[in-house]
C-alpha cells in the first residue's frame, strides 16, 4: 500500500529500529511507547486489520504470536509477564490500518486497560 506507514517500514523506505525480521514479519520499537518495552509486530503483507485476514493466512497469526513470545524472552520480560494487544477498527483505538500487535512489558500492567 502506497500510503501505509507500516508498509513503508517493511520496504525500508522509513527507518525504524528493527528488533526482529523474517520472511513474514517485522518487529520494531513503537515511537510512542506506553511501557518500558513496547514493540510492534506486523506482517510484511498488508492487511488493514484482523477483519481483513483471509482464512488461508491464519498460520501467519500463530507465527506472529510465537515470535512475540520469542521476542519477549529475548528482551527478558517473559518471566515477569507481558501483554499482547491487537486493536481492530477505529473504535478499538486502531490508528494505523495495517494489522499490528503491541508487545508491552517491563512494568506491571493494570486492568481494565482503557
């Protein structure tokens, strides 16, 4: 997508501090962190939200979650705990319409989140 900021990060047209990259996904630091650790994990392929993921791409979602666990372990937040957030559509708080998972940690999380 031409105007998608996350697609531009995937294409390396916009610099970002990549934490992880493989053939399907990239992970990078959020520019507006809400916790000491705040990583965004996105597929390289553009989908506006969870609502746009076709059935044949469901394995990509499990890949993202397993890599989130690995990233949490690599950053040393796996034992104390971390949160994974996926906002879907505008009322949920989604601001960038390229599906992305927030990996948050490094502090105690509260509930309800917002």
